[in-house]
DNA sequence: GTCTCCAAAAATATCGATATTAATTGACAC
DNA sequence: GTGTCAATTAATATCGATATTTTTGGAGAC
């Protein structure tokens, strides 16, 4: 018998994975706010499944640093704070610097094509803030790093990307980005990557992150 | 009622955490060899507990990259390979560089004292290869980074430390370290750290890792 | 009022059983 | 022999119930 999650998500086979994806999205978007107690029974009802998949999904989210497990007192959504945000930014810069250089060092045509395509998808996807755009945006950034042949590093970067985007959602009610052109920044990153100019690509990419950081940081309370 | 794990491990409260620690050690030391299928029922018997704690522990180990989850086919100990080993080395160098510099930038007396103590414990602990020494060795390396105020980074470094030590155990039947003096290297790292000489400390630390890497890498098949 | 302590309630952690899914085996056709 | 398919076996994933632990709330002492 199919349960609700499988019905909604379609392809997904296991209840655990369905819970994982749903809970993750809820935490990332702020539907489950930082610090909130995550009661098994409540989530079990919400996700229309048993306790085991919920617990297992929460365990997995623990390692994504989106959920904290408290001794024998269950789980809660990971808290946020400026120090945490700054650390995410620092780590992203350090890791993506390494990853992008490695990716560029292995640059080849198939990768270039994947990259161009990912960029195109991002441009044609819905406006900023929509789920479509966010997916495409992540795909573009991951495509940049995807040729490094360093799967663990890519995993860390993806993890940090998600942690960072969480702060974007949390600050969604703050002031808009203003005059800054995200599109132009993406274009510059793409251009430098296609020209295999590592120095420029890294500089532009990290500037992109730091600028977003400077914009978001003051909005984070604590 | 107490179960076997609690009885053995003493303090540990939850069955899940007990399973986690035991399974982790077994994978790190090679008692559960790379690639091995990890059958729930078999582990449940071995750990003298139910299926839920075993599954949850395996989920947690998945995020430590010590266990792989295969679609709907259960779990297996993460495979090993030279490429993986080299990536671990690369990431350790990149991350510990950042962490050590940050730690030194915040250097203060309490930290110095913790560091000196950790080094002393390592020297007085049992000979290399014993569990005591290995614990003290990890503590010393973590103490170096512990003043950075970057908890996520420290977590990554600890994770990578464990992944690396796994290769040491796997290569334990290979040739001995030979003439190289690990103790002298540790002393140099400590000295540079206490003098707050970041450049030297980082150089010596990374040399320490790379030397171990050069020694281990050829022994890894595949 | 406020503190301590004990009982009641709620939540977690764990277990054992069932349903589901994958792997295995062997019969049969070619 | 070799490959395919169905029946069997084995393992996983999930459920519902129980035991354990933590939290809550309130009575009584000071």
C-alpha cells in the first residue's frame, strides 16, 4: 500500500527517504523554525508514516547539521546565529576555492556543456525565490565544482550550500537585494570558468558569496 | 533493565549511541572490512539489541562516510581506494590549514595549557598502535584546532581524521614506519604552536600528514 | 512567595512482529 | 550449456505496542 509521501513525491521508494526530503525542505525554508522541538509523534502524523522512518530521517538530518539530537530528549531543528552563518561562509570559501580550481584543472568539453546548460536552465527558470529557480541555482553552483573528481568535497559543498540557503529563507522578509545584479555575477563566473581562468573564476565566485554574506549577516539576530 | 552494550560501555545511556560507537570502532579498525554487507539481523545479534538502534546507528555512520546505504538493499561498510585516500589527505590539508591558523589567531593561555597537556598524555600513553595511544593522538591533533571557535570545521576535521586512521589500520600489516620519528614531528608541531608561529606550525603539520600519506598510499590496492 | 519533592502526564527509545522488497534457486525451453 | 521465468528464501523497511525517561504540575514545608 502506498502512503501519502510516496503518493505526493511520486518516484520515491522508501518512506525514510520521503521523510528525509520533506523534513529537510521544511527546515531549509523555515517551515520548521530554528530551535523548534521536533516531536516524533507530531511529525509521524504530519508525514503520515510510522515512527521508524521519522527517526531515521532525523538521524540523517543530524549529520547534515540541520537537526540536533539532544541526549535522551529527542530532536530539534538546528539553531541559527551569526557566528554559525559566518562559519558557513568561511568554509564555503575555503572549500569551493579548492573545488573550483580542481574542477577547472580537469576541464573538458562534456563538463563545459553541462555547465553551460545548467546556467541556461537557471536563466530560464522562474524568478528568484521560486522553487524552480532555487533548484537550478544550486545545480549551477554544483556543476561548477562537479568536475573536480572529489566526491567528498562536493558533498561538503552541497551541504554548506543548503545551510547557507536556509539563512536566505530566514531573511526572506528583510530588504530586497537592491541594485545588485545576481545575473551578471553568475555570468562572470560562467565566463571565467569557460575561459579556464582559475584565478578570476575563484575571485568572482568568492566575491559572489561574500557579497551575499555581507548583505545577509546584519539581518541575523544574535 | 540494562543491555549488554550499556553494561560493557558503562556510562553510555542509549542503545543507539552504544551501537554507533561499537560499529564505528569495528569499521575503523577493520573488524568490519570495507565493502562488507552489514546485515541488520546479524548486527542485532552481535550487539545484543533490537533492529531500531542498529538501523539508526547505521544511518548516523552513513553521514560519517563510514557506511553506505544502498537503495533498498540495506547497508555496507564504505569501500576504500587510493582515490578516496588521496581526497581525504587533500581535504585534511585544506581544512586543518584553515583551522590551525584560526586556532593560533585566538591563542590564549588556557588553550596552551590544554595543548601541552594533550601532548603530554600522548607521550605517556601506551606505545603506538594501542587504543590508548590512538585516543591520545587524536586528542592532541584536535586540541591543536580546538581554539578556532569554528565547530563545524572541527567536526569535519575529526571526521576526516577518523577516515584517515581507518587506512592506517587497514595497512597495519604492511611495513613499519621505519626510521621516521613521529615523536619529533609532534614536538615540532607543538613548539611552533606554542610560539604562535602559524607559518611554521601549518607547514610542519601538513608535512606530517603528507609524509604519512606518502608512506600509506602505495600500500592501498586499487 | 518560593523551594522541594512526589505523582501524573507526555515524550522518547526500544522491541518484536508483519509487510515489502530483493536475492536465490531450480525447472524448463531453446 | 545458457538464458529466462517463477517459486522460494532471505533480508530490508515499516508498523504498532511497550518500557523508559523526561517534563509538568501541584501539594506541602518553610
